[in-house]
C-alpha cells in the first residue's frame, strides 16, 4: 500500500510517498481502507521531533481519518465489509477503572493513532473495532476525517470541562483553527453568546458565518482582551476557549470576567508562558487544563454532526502525494479550518 512517511525529523520536505506492507487485522481488529486523513497540529510536533513519545522515523503520521471497512479480524461483530466509518484515534486498555467508568481518555495506557504508532496518511490501517464509529450518511469522507477530533475536543473543553451553560458568554481565541472553528459552532449550539478573535477581515466574515456574535481582529487590535471587555460592558466573558498558547494566554486570562473560567488546550506558539498571577488570584479566575475527549462524548455531539447542526470547516484538500504542500498549508497563518489528504 502507499503511505506518506517521514524519513527523518525536520520540515515538510521530509515526507515521501512509499510502498509499505498492508497491515493484517488481528483478532478484534478491523482493516480500514482510508479515504481521507485530516491533518493535526500534533503532526507538526512529531515531524519536527518535539513529541518525545513518538517512535523514531521512518513513520506514517496522521491522527484523524475516515474510510470503509476492508476486512474483519476474528471475533469482530457490529461492522461489515463496505461500512463507512470514522476513526476514534484514542486507543485505551478498556479494563482500568477509568475505562470502566467511561473516562477512557484518562486511561493510563492511552495511546494515539499517528503519535505512538503509524497513522492515517496511508491507504490502509488496522485498528480495534471499538475505535471505529459508524459514519453518518450526510457527511462526506473529508468532512468525517476533519470533524470527529475537532468537535470532540471542542465539546470536551466547553461542555465537559468548562460546564458551559445556556446564556453564558464565550471568547474563542484564534477561531481560524480546526478546533477553534468547531468551538464557535459548539458554543453557539449550546446557547452561548460568542465572541471570537481572528487575524483578517476575510477570516472574520467566515467566523461570523459560523455563528459568532462579535469578531475581534487581533492584528488590528493586538490587545484583544480590551476589545472583549468593551464588548461586554467592561466585565469580560464567562468562559475563554484558549488553544494558541504563549502568545495569547495572558490576554485570555484578562478577557475573562471576575470569577470566570479559562479553558487551555494547545500551545503551538509555545508551551511556556509568563503569567501575571495577580490577574488570576485577585479576579478569582479558574484555569482549566484540557486534553482530549472520551468515547461517551462522541455519542453526545455526533447527532449534531449527523443532522447538520455542526458542519466541519474545510480549508483545503490535497492528494496523498501532495503531503508536503499539505503540511506547509497546515502551518500557514492564512489557513481557516482543517487541511485534509484525499487517499482515494
């Protein structure tokens, strides 16, 4: 089978499409013919050698994907050859107390497709049957690949960790990314008033189309927290969805109201940030760390994808052979939404 693999750590140029053996599904596993694989910021960290848990190159990247069932391993039930599926990339033990209680994202043995072993930038992948979700008919393969992880993360942050309630106000920072564009829609679907930041008027128009009530151009207004406070009568928002990292996290804290919550996940501008602790302590801000969602949460938001209430945001679609350009697009400041590889 064909796979786009990195031969070393470095820039996008380390990718090359090569022939590798097609995996065989073990008992309890399913062989999936990948039709589309979405790119993820984690791909950049791994490619550049900044993810210590990843195996050394050569490696096939790709956390997210969708396709059709090609073969079944022994003992597999509930799926048939030809069924369309989307991949849940979180592999867990399914036996510990966290897995048994439905908190499988807290499994001590958690591994992620495309981070700890070969991923979805390939024609085929073999995975446990529990990691495959029957695909809603309404969504295309590219939408499925782009949708599951982004909306799972946004739902986990806003609903599960943030406890977002109808009528609250939310700031989504950097709303052009895959997760943040999903967060605008999720927050709106949950009944919030949404303010978002983005970096151009073109992007601002698209963010408004996703449901944002107000949009702040952070290039025109670098101190976006001041603009947010003006928009909220000087108070700030109830909850901030922060995925940018070092460049914005202090301003995100300042954009929250007294007693507000800041949800943090992602750090592509830097893992380490300097914070004014008084801005947390004196204003009684709750800072909530987030990582990924669990299987139960997929059942909560998937119906909203299935009925069109949530619609995956696609920036661009590239061929598998065009993985170098796709990786460059993923890192572009002009990107809006998800970058996807077509593996047809």
